[in-house]
C-alpha cells in the first residue's frame, strides 16, 4: 500500500517514539489540535497512520492534514484512556468521536455540622461534608430526599446550630416543626446524639443499604412492642411502610446479583451510538445513565465502550470492579473483571441496559421531530441513501410488483413514495400487453420501459431509486430496461428478495442484509406492502370484469350491443341472474330475454 507523505521533522519525531502506553496529539498547519488518541504502544500506533492508505476516507483526510505531533507517556493503558478523554473535552478536536451528553449531575449532601442538613446540590465543595451520588436522574434524587424527609425530622434552615446557640435560648420553632418535618434542634427538643442517630440512618439510605435499614426498623418496632410502647411501635411501622413503597419503585432485578456495573450498547450502524450505564447494588438498579456518541472516524463498539467507561469513571466518580458488557472494551484494565453473559440474571441485566440505550435514541428522535418535523424526513432519507449506496437523497422512490394469479390477467403495479411517504395520487397500474403467459421477467421489462419512456417524453421528473419486488432475475430485467432507455446512470435500482432484509444490487450476486430494526427496512416493507395491495386490487377488478363479460359471451344469439345494454342496466351478471324474465325483457325485448334467462338459469 502507498505511504502518506510527511515532513522530515515529523518523520524524525515518529522514529524516536517510545513503545510505552501514552496519548498522542495531531496538529494541523495552524497549530490546532485536530485529533487526540491513546495507544498501548505509541510508536506502533502512530506509525500505522502513515505507512498505508486507509479504507476510511475520513482517516485519509486526517493524515493529510497532520503537520505536527506531540505525545504524553503514562504508566498504563487505563491512564491513557482517562487522559485521552480529558484532552478530547479540553480541545474538542474535529476528527475525534463526539460525546454529546456532558453535564453536571446532582448530589445529595450531608453537611458537616453539629446538626447536619441533607439537601440536593450540583456543586461539590471540599468543606468536609459528605456527598452522595452523583444522581444521573434528578427525579431519582428528589425521590430519595422525599423518602429521607418522610422517615426523619431533619432541619432545613441554614443557621449554624451549635450547643452554645441552643443554650443561649435564641432559637425559635419554625413552620417545619409545626408541620412535623423538623424535630426542633434549635431549641434543644432533640439532642445532638439523638439527631446524629437519625443522620446515620439517612447515610444508610444514601449508601443504598435499604435491606439493613429495613432490618433495623423492624427490630426497633418489635422492641417497642415488647415494651408495650405501642405509639412508638406504630410510628416505626409507618416508616417501614414508607420504605417499602420506595423499595417497590426501585428497579429490583435479582436477589442473586450483588454489586456490579453494566454497559449496554445500541449501535444500528448510524453515526450515533448510545451506551447505557447501570450500577446494580444488592439486586437493584440504583443508578442509570445513557451517553450518546457521534462517530467521526468509524470508531468500533469496543472503542466507544472504552470512552464511555472513562466518562462514567470521571463524571460519576465510579471505581469499576465487576463489569457486564456485550464486548470487551478497547483498553486494558487488569483490576476489572469483565463478563460477557450468555444467559442468566446478568444476561437479563445486559438486555435491560441495551433496551434503555435503544429507548434513549427513540425518545431523542421523537423530541427532535417535535421541534423540527422536517428533520426526521431528512434523517430518514440520509439513512436510506447510506444503506442503498446512493449518490443522492432518494426523495422520490418507485416500487414495482407483478400480479399474475393462476396465469390469468397479468398486471403490474407502480407505487410512488415521496420523502419516505406514499404519494397515492401518483400510483399507476399496468395491464401487460406484449408478454404471452406468466413471464415475470419480461413483464417487469415491459412495465419499466413503458413507465419511464413516458416520463421522459412528457418531461416529468425521474425517481432517484427504483425498487423491484424480486431477486436477481427481476433486477436483471429492470437493469436491461433502463440500459435500453439510456437511464441506467440516472436512476439507481435494487431488488428485494422474499426475505425483506436481503437487498440485491446490479452486478453483485451477494445480497446486502439490512438491520431488522432499521428505518430503511420499514420503508422497504411499506413499499412492498403497498405495491402488493395496489396490484392485487387491480388484478381482482380485472378478473371480475372478465368473468362478468365471458358469462354473457358464451350465450349464442346475444351480441355486443345486447350485452352492453344488460350490464349498463343491471351492473353485473349476478343481478341479471337474480332478475325475472319480464325485467330482462324490458331492456332487450322478450325474445332475447328468454334466451338470456334460460342460459343463465342453467
């Protein structure tokens, strides 16, 4: 393979690169960082950019734009991944994968005070307070706070309450105390020790130790009951009921799964890839986050998974131990155990994570469509263009289908889609004229020739894509017709086999398989269904008319004018059979009426 040209200075830098893990940066001629990458072996990885021509056009464009290079050596590949992630965020290089979700998440803080406060914040300050989270869903954080304040009467005021302040008698009971949401520490109604015991229970909730808290409350309730302190026992029972309602809202997945992390990937081949992260603690999903990546350099799922892990580790302050994944990330993490499950509870967890990632894309697209309805059409056409290897957007698509039931009345249908939707006013049907017998290939060639000869003669617009219902044979007939008209270079054509996901291209015997979940396949299915429906309806109408006329044709002594008069008056042969002889005679006279009545009565 030919090598990319590079300056003598850059070539010298590459020649002395170390073989250790590190991060490299590429600069363009203006000194702008255009790409940041990580490597297990810096020299091997950087050299690979320049010693061959790449399959990806974007990679070749990147290499041509490289004017300079710098690197940073790190101890491990995991360190390289984290540094790469931080530098991508700092420089936003044009050729790097784009992480679209980057925001601050809320924390729940327990302040470092004699009588701590518990509240939600997005600012983490090094003030000695204890922060829990971050929560990827602010609604979940609010639900946890609601649970805490339902169980314990904690203060919400900002005043500094110290033993000296309480002793001074300056405290005043507020509204929170009156509505039983505060225990009144400012006036000494609750001791620092007793208040601290409540805070310890709160910390259990924030750590996710709900089972331990549940056991503690049950033990406390039984203790009160044994001492005949029924009011206190009832108060603890109410707390248990609140805790149970909260637990039901949690995503309980398994009693056999302890603490682990899960990454699910939804990659349908489009530039956007969605990766969902879930943290499972004691069988419950306690944290979930979906990241959206946009490919820039045809990054693999393994590479994107490594980026996602680095982002979760940074933004959520997670330390991975056991991780369930669909593929192994493109980074070495010796301290982490990776599992690719095939069955069991972990496989179910992975499936849940993938479903979350897929749903995130669905929700995102719906949101975008509400804001800009035309954006969905553009995106759909772009996807069809990509899947069908087209040179322009297929705003106008036509699909053809032959209907030839039992070898009679051969017809063909043409359905037209504009901007991905049916344009029924443009539908056309064709009665096959030049083909004798059931010959689908010849029929397809005739129909396409008639259709596009007429469009060209009338100066009408041609479609960007023709879809023929059939495999290689039907496609070959369509190609012959377009070649004969000189339209092959102006219109793309594909064939769809019986299995919808098999798409045939001219000159290629190996079909393309389309993802069953893709929007392109749904459009193809709609095209085929419409072509079938429209063609069969027309075929049935033709057979019905043919059968009606042939029943009268077989009667001797009844000519064309007589048949026409009967069908005009009665509308169908069935109604002629149901009529009495006098009614028939009123239309064609008594002599012929007798002949028709006796013939149809047989």
